[in-house]
C-alpha cells in the first residue's frame, strides 16, 4: 500500500478514536451518526475475492443498498476462473454504475492503489487463507463462513487479524438479527435459567443442492488456475467437480457441518459465553445421494458444553441434518427447567417447564417461564426495499460497513466468533471421520480424536 493510502487510513482511525462517546447498538449506527465522524466522507474502496453464487445473490445486493449512503464502492473483482471473472466484472458494474477492474488472481488485486477492504466469498477451505492474505495487504475483511476447516488455518488467521488494526466480520449473520439479540439478552440476563439442552436441525430434500452439472461439463482446466485454487490443500489432479461442487468433497469442505451447522452452533457460543464444546461425538453417512460425493448426506452430532473446571455442569447440543427429507425443516430450540426458546418462531414459552404437581411432590416450587414474543423478522432491520438479498445478510453486511467507517473492531461477528465456530466444526469433523470422541486441548489449541491429534 502506498504512503498516501496509509496516511489516509491513519487519519480516519485517529479521527474516529476522537469520538469516544460514539455508541453502536445491536444493529449498528443510526443514519445520522456518520456526520459526527471525522473523515466520514472518504470513500471506502472494496475488492471482491471470489465472484460466487453467494456473493452475487446476497452479498452484492446487501452491499449496494447501503453503499451510497455510507460512501462505499467496489472497484475490482478477483476470480481465478475466467467465466466468473467476466461475469463479476459485468454484473458488479451494472449494480454499481461504473466499470470495475477484473483481476486474474489476488496478487493482481492487491496491487491496486487505494484498496481499503475486501469481501471474501471463495471456497470453504480458502476463507482463512484469504483472510490472512487480505490482512497482510492492510485490508479490512468481510469473510463468508465457515471460517476454517483446520486448526492450522484457524490459528494463522486469528493471529493475523488480532495482530492488526483491521476490521473483520465473519458471515454468521444470525448475529445481526434482533430476534437472536433478544434471545441472547434473555439468557444472559439470567431470565431463562441454566441451559439444559439445545436441539438444532437443518433438513432439506434437495438432490441438486451444491451440484453444478452444467458448469462441470463446461469448464476446462485451462479456464482457471487449479494450483492456486488448492492453496494449502494437498496437490491433486484436476477435477471439475472438486472445483465447482467442492461442498460435496472433503477436504475442500465438510459439507453439512461447515455450511449449516456453523450458523447454528455459533449462537450457542454467543448465548452461553462458552468458547467451544468440551467434547463431540458424531455419526452419519451417504445414505441417499450416491453420486460420487465424499461428504455425508445425513449427519448427527452431540456436543457437550460447560466450563472446563466444572465437569459435572453443562448441557448438550444435539444437531442433526439430512438432504433427503425436509420434514422438520430448520429449528433452533433452547431448553431450561422452566421452559424453552423457539428461535424460529421468536417465542419464549413455559412449554415443558416444571409444573406445580410435579414440583410439590418433591417439595419444590414450580418453575415456568412467561410467554414472550421475541423481536419479529418484520421489526428486525430498517431494510431498503427490494435489496434482492435476505434481511439478516443485509443487516450483517451493513454492520461491517458501519464498523469499517467508524474504525470499530467490535463487529457483530468478530474474529473470536469465527475462531470459536471453527473449533466446534473441526471437532465435529474429527468425531465423524474417526469414530472417536473429539476433545479440545486448550493449552495447545488443537483438536484431539481419542488420544490422537486430528489432522485431515
């Protein structure tokens, strides 16, 4: 980065620090807040790392809906596949209203003068690697989840972000939903009582989920950079399915655990204040869709959470997911002795709580939670009309943009949250792939499967 750009960033950072009384609520700052921040008129120039389906369908419209108000711009897109690179150049230009530079790789991207930030939406196993790369090039980062599939990647990215003054947000967008904030506050204020068990599921009936047969048939190795794609993964021969349908193949993705479970397990860490599970067991397999994939179409994992120094206390999280029957859909249910929180229906209820007749027989008092409705989706964000994205992603992207503008590192989903969900993810992978109970060595910051270090 050149001296002019560095001094500009220092000016913004020092100016923002002068506003010590500036407060950020759960959803970010009010529209009138920006006028109070010196340097707020400086444009933030953003590069896109990976023009993926996720970026085009949700992240781009969410970004665009706030970009003019917050004075953000996209100036470049980097993608190693020529087709995605040209699609990105055209579609971003259409949304932004001016041409953008198309970069054949990130090395070319980071040579661009006055690049301030990047949005990373690449393959699962590349997220932490690309985060380190961005931080080393003095850029703020919005990074899609899952954050890391190996502890080596997770630790390297944690060190890089914490050792910098860059603003980081990971894409676990539940952390920007007001119903989730309401649930977190209810639990953390002691109104819910100790969590006793959590039930989570994510069920679909979609044989084509994460499949790209037409693109697989069309792409050629010469269209992309296979060696650069693999980054830290073992060398392998060209395989268009592993390139385009990577979520179905280990070690390029853990599939269900990485794509879906990380969203939900992240709320457990947030609500409970615990950094990672004590242990995990898991089972599953490819029971229905035998199409050459190596990642399971059905998985169940049981996590135990609790303070490390209090092994007789804690709670379970039971997570299950399947591709071949959608009954039950997506659910997040938190239970205590007094009732339950149903996140998806935005309700606290006494359902299942300790009733009078059962309590009195043991000389106890009944324990029943009140009926409370959490913040509804309609109340959640003051979203712009027809953004084209979902409201959770809209508010999450906006929160990052606001934090970048104010030089505030405490985003809704900071690097610590990314690191924690990565630990849980890697523990689940270790349990499933070895058949052993997975634990976490706090001192070494490593995942153990049985008595052995887990390495993919």
